[in-house]
């Protein structure tokens, strides 16, 4: 999902956007920033793109303690996506259907961790050829751009749209609750090895989370143990 970047510099909040090089040069209310160095060891293609910061009334959903410079993302489009899902589910109920539920799996944190003062550079990252860097303005079109999910914001958007939050937990807890180990008893070594990556803490088991919401309240099997809804 696309995100919006917010930057606090010297106590002033800006929304960070992208412009073609030299665009708006000399504009008093803008701050041009050249691309920072990438941590990737692959050669970077030249880019005519630059960051452009404009003062904004947008803010993170929580107060950021301290006066240090700070960068983060807000997820208005993800919230709009949840609203669309809620509309579809509720339309089904209005037409005499039984409604339904949505399960979302992604990497991210609850709000208190997502906007922690120590996470002062946000979560925006790029991935290319098994290497990562934090500059989406280099090698444009050649790499994936991603940001973590604020699961508290997703849960609040679902509730505001009239849905019930059914559970929130780590991917490891969810898969184990659903009986993954029993399914692997007769699996080949390669399958067990791949499954381990899904549940071990240092791989995907802890970083990836599962959240679910639906038109009625019930507890899916995946949240029977280790539900963390209270942490959202």
C-alpha cells in the first residue's frame, strides 16, 4: 500500500514528496533534498528525482516525544482499503448474506512500537537483488519499495467502519494454532525446512503478524492461543 512520508525538522512538520530535479528551485516554502547514499553494493542508476518537503498540518496518530528530527509514514490509503472491504462485507449482509471475515498477513507493529521515538527514521525500505537500502529515488523501477504496517491503525479503521476485530497475533502463533505441525508430520525435509521459516522468530514467525476482522464476533482458530489484540 502507498504511504505518505512525514518529517519533523527543527520542530516543524513537513510532508515529503518527490519532484523532478531543479523543479520549484528557489521556492521559499520548500526544502530540496538530494538522494542519500544507498547501502546497496550494486551500482546505482543516475536519477533526476529529488525529495521535496512542504509544511503540512498532517501528523502521526500519536505524539512523538522529544525535539529530535523524526521521519515516519502514515497509512491513509490502507485505511481506505479497509473501508472498502467493510463496505463489501456489509453489503453482503444487507442483501441477506451471512457476511464474512478478512484475514491480513504482513510485517509490522502495533502503534506504540511503530511510532516509538527511537524508530526515528521510519520503516520505509527498498529491496533489490537480495540487498536493501533506504532510498527509493535510486534505481527507480528496479527495486521494490515497502513500509511496515501500523496494525493499530488497521484495527481502528476496521472498527470505525463497523467491523469487529477478531484477533491479532504473530504469524507463528497463527499457523501453529491452525495445526501446521500436524500437517508437517509426513512432509519431506524440504517442506519442513520452508515451513520453519514461517514460524521461527528470527525468520518470519515474529515480524509477520496476522489480523482479522469481520461482520460478527467470533474467535477464529488461529487466535486461540497468543492473541495480542490487547496490545493494539
